[in-house]
C-alpha cells in the first residue's frame, strides 16, 4: 500500500510534456507546473503568434510569463528521487512507427489515445485530460487516433474544412465557400455525412447481399467442381469399359475366325490326303494291271490271250477324279474379303460418329461458361485488337488502323519475305496477346477463318504446320454464310451450326481453358465451345481464302 501511495505522489510531480519527474520545476500563471526546459521549448514554438498558452488547459497569456523555479516542488521531486522509483513510463506506452504519436509530448513521444477534430492535435492519456476537465474543451470532438488530421485542413486557407460542396463534391473551408465556391450548393460536412450515412446503410446492405450471393455461387461452384470431376472420372471409366468390351469382342471374333479357319483347314487337308491315298493305291493297282496287259500283248497263244483279256481289259475306278479344268482356286480368300468389308464398315461408323463424340465432350456445360448470355455481358470483356503487319502474308493489305485485312493483286513476294510473315497461307495474327477473359468480333464479306493461335505457329512450313486449325498450335472456325461451318484443331474437323450473320464473336477464358464462338445478331448463338488447357498466350488470327478483294475486319468495340 505504501508503494502505491508513493507511485501516486510520483505521478502528481510528473511534467505533462515530457512525462518525467519535474526538472527545475516552474509554475505558470494558470497553476500548472512543468519542467523549465519543457515549457520554454513549448513557448518558443508559439513566439510567432505572440500568444502563449498552457499545454494542458490552453489558457493564453500575453505577454510571455517570466519563469521562476518553484523551490518547494524542486525539493519534493528530490525526495521522490531518493525513493529510487523511475518516473519513465513502460516502453509499450511509447509510440512506434505504426502508431499515432502524441503531438504535445517532447522527446520520446507516447502513443496517442485520441485525436481532436477541432484542435487537429493527437493527445496521449495525460495530455488529453484537459479535454475532459475544461468546459470549453469538452465540446471538442474526439476520435480514435488518426494520422490524417492535416487532411482536414484547407491547403489554401489553412482552415479546417467543415463544409461540403455538393456541386464539386469536395470538402471545403468557410473561406472557400465565399470565394471560388460562391453560389455552389453547399452544406455542412456534418449534414452531408448524415445524408451519406443513410446511403451507406443501403450500400452496406447491397455489399452484404453481394457477399452473400458470391458465397452462394462459390458454394455452387465448389459443388460443380466435384460434380465435374465425378462425371469426368465416370466418363473415363465407362469409356474405358466400352472400349475394352469392343476390343474383347473383336479379339473373341478374331479367335473364333482363327479357330474356324484352322478347323476347316484340318477338314479340307484330311479330305485331300484321303483322296491322295486312294489315288496312290489305285495308281499302284493300275500299274500292276498295265504290266499284265503288256505281258498279255506279247502272248502268241490266241486262246490264252482271249481268255485273259476279258479279265484284264476292264478299268476299275475306285475314286471319282475331281475336275482339273483351268479355274482360279478359292481357298480362304473370301474370309479376308468378308473381314475387310466389316473393317471398312466399322471405319465408316467411327468416321461418322467420332466427331459427334468429340463434340459432346467439348460441349459439356459448366456454370462459368454459362454465366454470359447477352452481348452486353460479353462486351464487358471486350479487348481492343489490331493486326500485326509483320505477320501478314505478302498478298494481304491491312487498313482501318490495322483492323481490316484484304487480299490484293499478286505481287513479287521476294520483296516481302520475312521469318515473321505467313508465306504459304493468307493469314495474319494480332499484335496483342490474349490472356485472362477476352472478347472480340469479326465481320467479313466472303469466306474467312477466324482463329486463335500460339505465337510460335510455323510461318513458312507445310499447310499442316502453318494453316490455322491444322496443327496443335491453333483453333479455328471456318466460316461461310448459310452453309455448314467447320471447327478445326490439329486437322480434326467438327461441323457446327449455320451462321445467321456476317459477324462472329469470340470469347476466350484463357485461365479456364474455354474458347467459344458465337453468331452475333440480335441474340448470341453459340456455334462451338472448346474446353482445353492453353499453355501459352494466344493471338487472334484471320485467314482469307479466295480471290483478291476478299476482306475481314476486327470490329472496334466500345
């Protein structure tokens, strides 16, 4: 308890400026006491105003009071020092780099407890006390410590900005309101705050609703991710089973055919060998008979000749000889013919159905790709695209700010040969790369291929290497009005819906791996969608196909 009493006494003898025990204490006319050096430094800063005040109660003095050491206080302070207690506050009370410091403290500053919007000064706990004690200071508005107090002061008039100009939507001071803002719709900052406070409630409600909607969609998206993965895994598993069954069926049929061929081979070989044995035996018997006939032919006794001739002249046929007339012999060739027919039919079925299978894979609907419906929604992702003349085929001319490509009369290509130009195909790439979400539109007058491609697509190689859609570096839509269009990638063509206008919109979500083509008219009609993984930035591409004068334009979207 004694220690607590000593601590209380010590605090009463601390300077409210440096917050340390008084050094050479002086008492000013209002009754507050300070270190002589502290109050001198404080008043030195007020000399220009020629009015000096108390740091605590703000009472002013004119002229500057003469300071005399208060010997009684000095003796009491010395007694306190003999107790060995330190007057300095704990380190955690001092202001750090991130804290708001007390503007009144000298030396090492304490943390501010409040900031005054009238004084435009931040105070620590000790220096704030007058705002709780003095009647004229109690009316001041105190807020949490702020480093932005000086932003409330008009830079032109050095006055607190307490007025809001609705005309210019600016905070101003009183002098501004009668000067450059004269005649404007002005109200007090407090009144405008009250009005905006009501609006803020609505804004918060909309913000919270948006947060709620976003969380709801995120939850749905999380569920969709799981559903997509489950569906894809099941599709892969089931497709493997189906292909395994097909392979097993073909292998079984192959085994059956092989077994049937070998069985029939044994039957036919057995039949032929049996015939060979019978014929061999018959030939042996006939040779013996021929010897006897030859012997008979040399018999001179007529009676003997005649008696033996009748028994030897008859030729016995133990086996019916097969026909040996010239004709192509058919063994198992018909089996190969029949199997070839089956193979060709299977290939025809796969050729007919395979694009449909691929299309069903690429047309899987995901929530993200289904969010955009109207052209206005797509236009929020509009990107400004220009064509790169350094990539254009020599027989293509760019115009309209490098947005339009036109084929021209044949010219000597040798003057335009470059490693960056397309040489074999009438193609051109955009100057800008496409990343994130991008949307652009293309108009044309005849035939056009609209594509996106990696920058390292071949410029002078074979058609398969450089033509849009015929390699793994490009994705292309071959467009012709009122006729079936084709989507091509890596030389695989997929038929798509007929176009209804000479304008196609292209939407790319690079990160999600979604590429969609739309027929643009009064509505957005999906032509084809690709779901894949893009490993490089993409570039827009145009390819023209026929005679001079054909053209296509990247639309300028606003």
